[in-house]
C-alpha cells in the first residue's frame, strides 16, 4: 500500500469546507437529536472508548444532548459485550454539564430516565458544579473528560485548570474544535491556543496524534494523562 505523507493544508481546507458548507448545527443528528460533533470525530471517540473503557465521562457543554446520548449508547454496547464482567465493575456514568438547558427530548423516547446520564445544568466553572463532579469521581479508576463548551481561549484555559484534575492515568482529556481559530475568520484564540498553553505547564498530559487520522475537527487535541 502506498503511504502518503500527511497533508495538513489539505486537512485544514477540508475543515474549512465542512464548517462553511452545511448547516451542521441543524442537519447533523444522532437518530433524532442534534449533535454538534463531526461524525469523523465520533469514530476517533469510539476507538478511545473501546481502548480505555471509561467508568465516568465528564462532558462539558451538551447543547441538545446528541453527544451525550451517543456516549451513553456506546457505553451500553461495551457493557453488553463485557460478557465476563472484566471491563466494568460499576455501571458507567456520563456527567453532562451545560449552562442552558436545551436538552432535546424526542417524543415517545425513554430518554430522561436514562440511567447512565446525570445532567448538571449550570456554569461549568461554578464551584458547586465542580464539587458535584468531584463527588462522582471519588475513588473511580477510569475517568475521561470532553471539553466542548465556550470555545474562547480564556474559558477553555479555565476549564482545563478545573477539569484536568479528574482525568485518571491512561485516560483522555479531549479539547473539542481545536481548529476553530483556523476555520472561523476573526474567531481569535480558541481551544487550540488554550491547549498549547496548558501543555507547557502540564507535562503529565501528552498529545496522542494517532487519533487525528480521521481528519476530524477535533484536531491535535486528544491528550492522554501519563
Ligand atoms: C459546542 S456546544 C456542545 C455540543 C455537544 N457537546 C455536542 O457534541 O452535541 C456548546 C454548549 O456549551 C454550553 N456552554 C457554553 N458556556 C458554558 C459554560 N460556561 N458552562 C456550561 N456550559 C456552557 C452552551 O450552552 C452550548 O450548549
């Protein structure tokens, strides 16, 4: 097989095209629920979930809840495949945070009673929210964090400071939409710039570049706690 060198310029062109070419805020749904992730990013996440089998996933920024339900469904598949009960000794949980309660509840769905999800509706930087998250995380071995709320650099830096502490050894801290400053004109500094700054003083996190092979919009931003 011919190995082609990575073409970052082409990937960025694709990201820009993707961002501007469709109304992804309304058109991309997981079943009936709007999801703001690019489907290519979901494939990278699926690989990470299988590798790490997180017992807690903290999702910061939920919007309509498409990713929340996708994560719950992916965990449910892992639970079903865990025939010898080696992967999970507790029921895994998603703790999903948003400061606006836009969570979309499709009609006729068994949705709000989903026992894998806890919804926290407040500012992610509120001390009470961070303490609630801590109470979920105490004593748990495998914890993953996905930061996908306000994408301005200063906010992402504050969330990195508040939430990176919960990620456990060998697990992932995912900073979403790291290409915002490249793709969106006049966006200014965003998740990528925050993550670059965070990595300088947090050498216990390493970038896992192998997750970038799907050309997703979450790019150069899968951090592993080492
Ligand atoms: C990019 S969307 C989340 C998309 C979702 N993770 C998905 O993949 O479908 C960002 C969300 O973060 C929320 N948000 C923004 N600032 C926040 C903050 N300080 N605390 C909590 N949520 C916040 C917004 O209300 C919005 O719903």
